[in-house]
C-alpha cells in the first residue's frame, strides 16, 4: 500500500523571464554614442544614418545626436517592394 496520497505534477507553472524588448528612445530625444535606441528580435526596424546594429539586432547610436524615425521603400530580392521603418541619429552642431 502507498504511504502517501498520489499527487500529479503541475506542468503550467513555469514561465520565461521577460526580455524587455521595444523602443527605448523615441523621436526627438537626444542620445549619446552607444546608447540603445531599440531592442528587437530580427530587423523589424532598420538602422539608418548614425545608427549601428548589434549581433542581437539591437539598434544603438553610433554618434551623439537626435533620434528620428522615417519610412523607407525597399525592394526585396524577389522584386517585392516593402515599406520598412528606419531610425536615424541626426548630428546636432
């Protein structure tokens, strides 16, 4: 005979840690060199002038300036034209 009551295991009590993705600096904000502008999975937003891309697709400022966003028409290899969002850092004097 069993000395303990049978109990099932709960499989839905585990959860992954939050990744804190998204836009960190909005349009018009001043950024210094190396400050993170957007954390993303894949290149949903492209890097423009004054912006570099990290190995995890994080966009960060390459120089000090003001953050601006714009739309860009891009032609893919199969000929399809897509509109992508682009972030730039405009250098201020």
